[in-house]
């Protein structure tokens, strides 16, 4: 038995009132569709996943194409049944099909497997995944032939329910399993005699049942899994649910999250045991954090790699950079993309680094900008130091050797090399290379003029006392 999975991702999502295709809206830091593909790919190989695209097809394919799935184009969006008709030629190698919705991102792979296994055991032509939420209003209800029986008698939409049927809580999730041959033997009988003039896959339950085929239903263990979103507010409800689940997963693995309701943690983030995440932290993208770290409040880490025993103080931003063991960052530091902060190094308050490698044990503790720089081991960068890396056209690198001391308020005009063990005097502007173990002074000689300030004050006072003319 070969199984294929078809994901519906062609619709506009007009109720979102957004220019972006519905399946490209993000929760948990990833597009809705990406979450569905990720779950499906734990059940079948990616090349056995077909994504039906239509609205903004190129954007959807560009966003998820690297997942290795295949695409089916539904040029005219005429409903879910029509989407399956468009996929017919590309599903011929499969005996069974599972149909998922690209806007139902909380569905777990375990639930897909349970649907598949139940479908095969029942030898059904169609199996409907159902759920029983507390408030089923607005959903189509699944009516079984008898209480507890697997066989389905009908799916009735909300507006067509009679008073007795309104008490039924079991809803249709829009997720199905089909025996492919029986599906396509009858799919041409779908009709568009409805308000939207579309072909609905839901109607296959009635068509197959009337043809004498077996149609059954299995209930999802958690109704939250099958929730979709038709408004931005509903989508943010899903985002909150997913992020809380991520926080719970991390806490189950030994991470301390002090206020999990305040943090923003993307689903791809990994954190080691005994790390403490303080309130209002954001951990985004593919951030990786080691063990025994502390991430203090209001810090934002995006696609960052942080080793063990690192302290990131309050209100830091770290993006696309690597922080080695025992480093100290912040507070109020900005580590921009392309940085590598070495073991035990310090990046202090109001320090910005970009495309910079900071060697082990080196320090830039105050009010500094280091761009396009290579800083050696055990270097001290004084407060107010900057690397002048941009000449208006090109970027240039600054190379600072081991054990260098850079005095406060120095400007290093790249390209420039500061040799090992050298000293740069405070307030210097360095435009030439500095040899190893040398002292570089790049400032004007100080001149003191005795009495100058006293004389100036006397002149100002005299002007005040002089009689006004005119």
C-alpha cells in the first residue's frame, strides 16, 4: 500500500482581508502551510506530498519549495473537490490518499497516522477526521448511523441543521482519507449547485455512501488540532496555542521559562536544560541556546547560536551570529549578522558589532562600534572606540592582534592592522598600520594657554557693563 498526501493550499482566504495568500500567514514563526508540510513529512517522504496551489501560486511554491514537495496547479479555484480533480493525474501511483488543509497548522503527525491506520482497518472508501469542540457552532456536523458506530450517515452544514441535530458536537474537520480508486470513480458526480458554485469534497461522503461504499469517521484526540483560522484574530489564537506548546516542550526538557505567557518562542527554537528565560524574551527562527545560560528580559535572539554558560543581559538584540561558551553580552548590546563572539568575551552596554569576530577573552564593554573587524585574544577595546569601515563606496576590514589595548574614544580607519601587543592611545585617529608592541598616538599635541579662560570671562563681563548705543 502506497500512501500519498494532498494538501489544499490554493485558496485566497478573503475573510482575512489581507493581500497575502492565507497559507503564507505565519504562526509560531513559520507559514501555516509549512507547519502542515512538516507534520505530513513525518508520515510520508516529501516527494509523496502534493500541494495544490492556485492563488499566488508562485509565492507559495517559492516559500515551501525547499521542503521537497510536489505541486499541483489549480488555475481556477472552484472548491476542494475541483482541487482533487486537478490532482488526479499526479496521484495514480497511490492506493490511498490523505487530504489535509494548508491552513490547519496544529495537526500532529500522530493524528495523521491514527487517521491512516483507522482508514485501513475499516477498509473504507472514505474516512473523515472529526472533532468535538466545546462550541461547534458554525461547523458542519457529522451524523453517525448509530451512537459510537464508525459509519457516517451524513454531514450537515450549520444552516441546514434541524433542532435535534444542533445538539450534536461532532464536527467535520475537512481532513479525509480516501481509497483513491473509489474516490476517482465517483468524483465526477460532484455538483456546484450551492451558493458559491463550487465543488465541495465534503459531498463525497454522500456520493460514496449512496453508491454503497463504506464511509466512516474517527475523532481526533484533541479538537484544538483541527482548528483553522478565518480571521487574523483567530490566527493569533492559533499562534498563542502553538507558542505555549513550544514553551511547554522546552520546560519539559529542563528549561526554566519564568513567564511562559509573555515570551515569544518560534517552533524551531532549541534550548538546553537549566537555561533561564526571563519574561518578555523573543527567541526567533532557528535559534539554538545551550545549557546553563540566562537570557534576560526584553532580549531578542533571531537565528542565533549560543553555547553553554552564556549570559545575555537585558534588552540585547542578537541576529544570525554565534556566541561561544561563557561570553557576556549587554545590557543594550546589538550583535548584528555575521558575528562570532569568542569564549569568555564581553560585549557590553551600547556596543554594536557587525561582521566581526571577537576573540576569546576580549572585551568591548562600553559605547563602541566594531564593524567588519577581526579582534584577537585578550584584547581590550576602550569606550567610544569605532572602526571606520565604510568609505562611502566599499566596506574595509580592521584587524586587531592578540593582547592589544585600544584606548577610549579611538577611531580605527580601515583598512588597518593593529599588531599583537600594541597600544593605541586614547583619543587617537589611526589611519596607518601599527607594528606589534608599538604605541600609536594619532591625535594633535595638547596646547595650554594660561589665563585664557579668565580673560575671556572678563571680556564678556565688560561687554555687559558697557553703555548701550542708540
